[in-house]
């Protein structure tokens, strides 16, 4: 006998059944969809942040730009979402979104590097 993938109860009926009831099947699929939705939401936020940083460099050939925290936040940038965190030898942190990185300062300024 097989056990239900959701509640671990013994399954009665067809040999190829995975869940013991429609309720367990629904719970399992809701859980999968919730996890996928959370990943998709995070990806969309990272993509939006990337596009905001990309727009900063659109009309500039500069390798770095200085902005204020407020100006970037007003464009919808969400600072808590990034793809990598790096601490340099001086103890300063760089946050990355793919090929862009930035360093935050206590005065509210940011240096963004491409």
C-alpha cells in the first residue's frame, strides 16, 4: 500500500493514486503554486530594480553614478532585494543586482557602478 503525499495516510483505490482525497490534492497543489508565486514575485522585484539601475546609465557612458537613497526609492527601487552581498577589505558592503553594484553611505548617498 502507498501513502498519501500530503497527509501520509494509507491510500485506498487505484494503484497509481498519489493523494488520498481531493482535499489533499488541492492542498498539495496550493502549496506548490504558493512557492512558485513567491519565487516569481522576487524575480519580478529584482527585474524591476535592475531596470531602474539600467535607466540610470542609459544616457551616460560613465562607469559610476552618485545618487541619493531617496531619489532611487522614489523610482520604486526596493533596497532589500539584491542578488549578492560583498564585503571589501575596509569593511564596506557592496550590494549587487546582476552586473550592477552599489555602496550606501550614512549621509544617504549611493555610488552605483556598472
